[in-house]
């Protein structure tokens, strides 16, 4: 498959220029690229050459202050407050309060914090691909794309704590808390695992466009059974896990809402609103198509309300399917689960966490070495990006772009060496959908029940249960 428009490897000259400018803005906000360095076409390349010839350390990158110094601190604060008030009143396009989050982020986070959080968002992805999501989502408006990026960074770091808690703790931590914790922690663990066990939302296979499918069985949800925080954690966990199932050039997912047996008792507007915000504000350009399957007549009124909340672009991706023939327009019948009248023979069954499967996360020494190695790749990519930003010769710029792509590949490969030390194993790791090297098998062979000590030991050593086939 060829990359879609607006993706790495398929940019118009105008889009490529926008990407370069966006990287410049991002690196300035992070304090990596100083204002005095922007536009200096020779500084980075000359410094690199001297460092290479002398065999010395990498040259220090120029840095900048995030805020220009003000003579009067009070006037500076007043100006920020006035700007916030102006944003609230004069920006009807700011649906999710991103402008305020942007200002809050700049005021409360250091450039180093912003840089670290956004680099942690990259994971196994191409850094260009991540930034391009925000540019496409904001129709290539650089300032609005930067505001969105900073707002997402603030949400991940300060509100959701995506990497530090949700993905690091994962399923095994919940299984432990389910048995040994009390109060709120026990309730959160029970809700989290309960949704996984019933398969309320789970991923299986791909649609005809190669997009991984997330199936949401609405009839299994009852309003009030889980608290809001638990539902949100589960939603973020599933979205983040699905990210690992995106195989370039495919970079979006298919969400299939199975409304078989749906009634008003299953309707809960709060998690729906949160899901919409996730896809529109925090995971831009990650939704390829939404299939609403077998919607009963009572859903018509609900849809009118929900559609009013959706961005028109997102609403245009929603399709209603009433039977297996309609569904087959998007998913091959032999890839559709049995409970959706398909012939795949697949039926979701949750496999519990295996004690010891996250043993590598306790190896702090190796983790720190890998994180230091990754930091070196970040700096290498940033340095080469500064050269690329400043280069005016088209041929040299193309060479620099190719060198950046090579570093991006190293980042991806290195991520999968780091992954077992920072991310708790998921159901999809245990059944062999997500492989240790990042490869994806959307239809792994049936796995034997992982109950032996040998299997647990293999997982603890970094092996995957997918290798233990019937």
C-alpha cells in the first residue's frame, strides 16, 4: 500500500515546508532550537563536521528561553490573563479548550518537561508521522497545530498520566489490586478487569483497508456499573494498545459499534463524550471509519444528539450497517467474528495476566541504560532536523531527510527493546497479536492455556506466549 496524502513519503512541497516550520516551532518551544539559530543554514552542519573530525562530543544545541524576559513581571502576568480571556471569548473553533490548555502548559511546564512528554508520545512511530497528525487535524495551520500538540501533551502528562500509570501498570497491576487492595483502588481494578473479561471493547483483525478493528459491544455496558474514572482509563488503555497494531502505511483504526440487543439501559452519554474528545483532541487523525451495526429504532434519537457533538469530518466517517451484507462492504466475511454472523470461527475469550510476565519492569538498571540510549537517538534526530530545517539546497535537504528517516527507523527498533521495561504486557501480547519486535499478527494461531510455570517463566524472560501453539 502506498502512503496516503499528507503522510511521510507523500507530501506536497507546500506540506513539506509546513512540516519543516512545525518542527522549528516545536523545537523552539522545547528549548532545543534558539531563535538565533533559526535560519542559520550553516551552524549545525559545520558543528557536526568539526565534532566528527575531532572525535569529540556532540556539539551543544543552542537553546532559548521559553518566555522573553519582561521588565515588569506583573504586566507579563496580566498580559497572559488577558490573552486567556480573549481566547475564551473570541475563538469559537476551540471546541475542547485547547487554547487555555496551551497557555497553562507553557506557564506550568518547563521546556524540558514538554520535550520529554512529547518524545514519549512517539513510541514506535515515525516522529514526522506524529507531528503530521496534528497538522492534518488543524488543516495545516501551524499555530493551531502547535496549540493542539501542547494541549495533548498537557492531557497525557498532567491529567491522564497515560505512560506513567495507565500503560505502566496495565493488567497485571489491576489483577494484584483486585485481590489485595481496598476502597477506590480495588474498585478501579475490578472495573478495569471486568470490562476486559466480558469483552465490552476488544480488537480483532482488520477491515478491507487493513485497519485494525476495535469492536464495542454496547449491550454489555450498563450505566453506573463502572465509575467515570474507570471507564476513561479503560478507554485510553485500549486506544493506546491499539496504536501498537497500526502497521504503516496504515495509520488509522476501524471502530465497530455492535448495537445488537441495544436498549436505552445501555446508553451512557458521559463515556461517549469522552471517546469523542479522545479521537478529536488527543488522538487526532487516528480514526479511519466508524461502523454502527444493527442500530435499533431507539438509537435514532440518540444519534441526532451524538452527531451534533461530532466534528463534521468525524461524522462523515460514520456508516450504518444493518446486516452481514452491509458489514461485508467493509470487512471480509471470513474475518468477521461468529457473534456478528461471520465465518472466522473467532469468539473473544480473555486470557488472564500471568504472574511474572512483567519481570523486566523491575530491572531498573537495564531500563535506565535503554532510556539513555534512546535520549541519544532523540538528540541525534533533533540535530539532523535542525540541519534539515536550515538547509536551502533541495538536493542536500533530500539527503538530510533520508538521514532523518534512518534515525527514525533506529528509534522504532530501539523502542521495541525498551518496551518490556516500561509497558505492562496486555492481552494482545499474551495471545501473540503484538510481537516482541513490534510485528503484528492480526490472526495468531490458537494459544494453549498459559498455566504452566514454564510459560510464566518464558514471559518473564521476555518470550511471548504466541510461541506456545497447540
